[in-house]
């Protein structure tokens, strides 16, 4: 799982005070199931001491896990998954992807959401699955992701795999096994790059990310990773070249265009930021509201207030629940002494904020300030 970039979070919080509302959606972004499960094979022999239930039991467990997941705590779901895995007669890689996701789940501060005991307990289940399915590319890659997760835990745990270097060596071995059995090369090299980067082996990390995008030019997150490493090394032009290359190969990628636009904005090169986002909007088949907001933000920073307000209004027209844009638009009205428009915009924001939201008191005080000007 990709570790959380706290510097990026801080930048986004400064840019956008409501960014925190959406951070929780980032909990296990890199633990999605791989589409490359067709190469998985399982030894036909099932241990004689393992009891298998009928299809109704398996379907009941699947239903309980999937349909009730919002109500289940992670520990309960963890044990339900283990029960489901034990009941199956054949390998379902998706079960282990879900188990990996639970094992590595972290909140926006990076704290583990599953207990340390269960995080370590998962090792024996992954190892057992590999013993039964030694030619499964998915399981080898899951094992590598699990080891990388152990490497990046914020708490010191005594793992069965030794120190960070030993875990990294075993992780690299698992990645190579996954590649040999037909796993997605882009995903494998990307994970190699993350392991190298975590150990400050930046040159090998860059080489791995390059292998990733060469094997699959549409693997967006590898361009982002190349950008991040180049930025860490203090090579801003090289960092931007990663994004520009990714955009050239993937002109419909909002993610890459947004990162490049905000990089230019952080350098106060607002005209380039506007060009990047305008070009994206011209080419995009479907336009996300965030792209309209970004363009409005770049216009605002470039003191093109009329165009900024126009973009913010377009964003609201596309999604009237987009809280961020109300705040930016209301602030612009307030700063230009357009008190009626400011009052109306902040009032709409206050109505749409969730109950007990931390910004409710701030918005109320802002409205009181505006009322004195009316």
C-alpha cells in the first residue's frame, strides 16, 4: 500500500480547507484487486482435515461481508474472510486482496486500523495460501504488498521476517516470482520502485518506475511516483517532465493534469497552470467537477477574478453539493466587498455542511461579519 504523503496533504489543506473531508476515502487505495488473476492455479489436493461447506454457506458469508461491510468492524470482517477462505475448495484471489486491504488499512494520520496481533497473524494465512498455490501470480504479488506494508508500519513490531532489509529482500523475491508467473509487469515494477524509494534507494526506484510506464504507458500512478521521487531529489524540471510525459500518453488523465497544474501554481507560474488545465478540459471526454474547480483556483491566483468566479459557478452548476467551491467563491465575494453575494454563498455553504462539522462555527462567524457590512 502506498504510504501517505503528508507534505502533499499539508499542501492540499492550505489550498483547500475542506480537503480533510475526503481524506478518509484514501484508506487502502493500492490494495485493489488485480485484473490479472487468470494465471492463478491451485494444487488440486485439498488437505483431508479441511472441511468444506456447500455453496449456500459460502454465498451467505460472501453476502455478509459485502452487503454489511459498512456495519462490520475490521476485526469482525477479518475473521469472516478467514472463514470464507477456509470454506472454499478453490483459490479466490479476491479474498486475499480483501484480507490484504484489512491488514494494511490506515487512517488519514497513518495509524493502523487493525490490531498489531491480527496484522502479524495474516502472515501465516498468506504463507499457507502460497504453499497450496505456488504458481499463483496474484498471491506472490499480494505477499510482496503485505511485506511492504510491514516495512512501512508506524509502530515497531517484531515480525517473523526480520528487519526492514530482510523484508525487502523477501518482497523483491515475491515480486520476481509474480513476474515469472505472469503478473502485470507495470504493477510489479511499481511496487519494486516503492520498496526502493522507502529505503532511499532513489536511482533504483526511478529505474523501476520507468520500467513500469514502459511496460504499460497508461499506468498513471507510476508517473506520479516518478514525479515524487524527482521532487524529493530536488529536480523540479525532471519532476514535471514525468507528468508531462504521462499527460502526453494519457491526455484524459485528470490526476496528472491536476498535479502538474498545482506544481506550476506552487511555483507561482499561474499562466502555465491555467494552460495545463485548459488543455485538459479541451480534450477530456467527461469533465470532473474538480477540474473546473482547479481552473477557477488558478484563475483566482492569477488575479483573473471574473474568470475564476465563472468557473466556480460552473462547478456548482455541475454539483450543488460541492462544498469546496462555495468556500472559495464566498471568500472571493467577501474580499471584493460583494457583501450580498458573499452572504448568499456562505449561507448556502452553512446549510449544506454536515451537522457538527468543525467549520460550522467558522462560517457562522463569517456570516456575522458580513451582516455588519450589509
